[in-house]
């Protein structure tokens, strides 16, 4: 069963808000066995909406619409849907009672504009909005199902999970869709593809492999489609094991999680701790770790030491090292990572120093020059990288390479 998602609103098209609804809906629908054919965003324009609906009906069985259901004049989704189906607008008693309950709960006067929220196209089945005044609408016309929901994310989410997806599952026999993701780091997409080409060529028609690259990382996603869940899952696991055996040296996780979360999980399992000494990344690596609940079990913290003074006083970098070799050097990053291990008392440490840009580069140390050190009491790895001239990308690449190096060191724990 194929579906399309249409988000409506000028605010999306001018970049005022990010369309998070589509990504969330696509994930939930895919888990239910519904494949997304297309996602599109259209303006609050009658002709644009009518055209989008007509085109979607040519492509798919299910059409999901969000946005444009508010009480103001710029919200035209309901009236446009009525025009599309050739029906009139009517007041729905259940929707009106819902609006009345909400306004009574907050002891607010009900305006005429709010009462209009209960008006819907006469051919729809109303989906009561338990978290707002705009009702959802279910249409079954011409062998196609159209579901219109509010654009407010939490209202849409509750409606999808509590009402829409259960209803779809009760009406249609849906296929099984299974995904398995292998997270790799430190090796480019083309190199990975070459290493596993023969295994990829041997995949059956019902299993597809996708490469999802991102600044030093590549996620390999195996997707299986069929009716027998047990058989499909076994086959997915079988081919995933083949990939793991071939490229295990660059694998961080066998699930779709961020690299830092995979590292946190592994270190927690093995009772290992980590600290950082950041310069050009400015705390970005610390942020990656600490955004995850429970990170304090592993992550001790560290220092953001931009200046020579802090590198010396907090990390113990020698003054003569900085004067002779500079902050961006093998010698300095080595003393930074050793200082982090010594002073912060962690099992592992990461140190990064470089020139993020766009200024500050020299002929021998251009913008994008980064030294990274990762160490434990037993092992140490120091590497120089030369990235580009874009500051944010240099920061993100530095963090990814640091995590990749840490992952390599952690593999010694498994042996």
C-alpha cells in the first residue's frame, strides 16, 4: 500500500518553520507497513492544494494532509477539500461539542470564529481532536483514503497514533516492512560499496540496501518487504551478518542510533569512562554526548581550552611546546589528551585542536587543519586531518573523526 504526505502552509515554504510532521509521519506509517511514495509541501493556495490532491490520487492509495485547519482566513484546507470532493460544508455536532468542552475547561468565551472549527465537508468522518479544536477528517472517495489533520505537531501525533493508524490497520491487510541499520564511521560510501559489492549483488529482490552518508559516517540500511515477518527478519539478519563480517572494522552499531550514543552504550556496558579536551570544536563533542540521558555514567566532562593559558593550566600542556610547535600540532594534541587522562581521571580521553576557520590559517597550517588525539592508559592514537574551509563542517567532521578514532581504540576492549 502506497501513501503520500502533503503538508500545507506558507510558513513551511518560506523556511519560517521546519516540516517535522512529514518525517515523523513517514516513520510511523512505514513501521505499520505503508510505503511512502512522495512527500510534498504546498502553499495556502486553493489551486495549489487542489492540484496536489489530484496528482496524489493518481499515484497512491492513501493521502495524508496536515496544516491549514485553523480558525483564521488563511486556513483554507477544509473549504478546499469540500470543493475538491464537490460537497458543501456542514456543522458537525461531535466537533462542536469538543470545541465547547475545550473553551469551558479554560473558562474562555466562545467566539463565532472558534465555532466555525466545527464546520467540515459533509462527506467526511470526523476524527475528534483531543488536544485542540481543529477536528481531523477521514474521507473515503473513489477507492482512495484521504486523512486531513492539524499541522500542530503534538495534535497530529496523538491523532495518528490513537485514531488514524489503528483505523488503517483494521481496514487493510498491510504487508511487513523491516529495516535494519548498520552504522559505520571513517570510511567513505564508495569504498564501502566496493568492499561489499558481491554481497549486495546477492541480495534477493525483496531486500534492498541503501547507503546514507553523513560527514564521515555511512549508515547501511537493509529493508525487507513481504508477508512473512519471521522469514523476512531471519533473512535480513542473515545478510546483515555477512556485511558485519566483511566491514566489522568500521562498524559502530547494528541499530539506527547516533555514533556517540553507540559509544556511550558500549562504554557503559564495559564500565568505562571518558573525558575531553576540546579547542576548535568548542564543546561540540561534549554536547553530542550530554544530549543523551544517562550520559553521566560514562562522560565525566572536560575542558574547552581555546587559549594557551588554559591549555597549560588545565591540561598541563608545556609552555615551550606551545611556543615551539603552536597550538595546532601533534605535540600539543598529544599533551592535551595525556593531560585530560591524568587530570580528569577517566579511562579514555579525546583531544582536538585545529583551525576551524574561516580565518586563522597559514601556508603550513591552512584552515581545516585539525589534530586529534584519543588515548587510554594502554593505547594512544594521534592523527592529522585536513578538512575544508567551512567552519561548521570542520567542527562536525572533527567530532566525527574523533569518535571514529575512539571507536577504533574501544575495539581493543572486545578482543
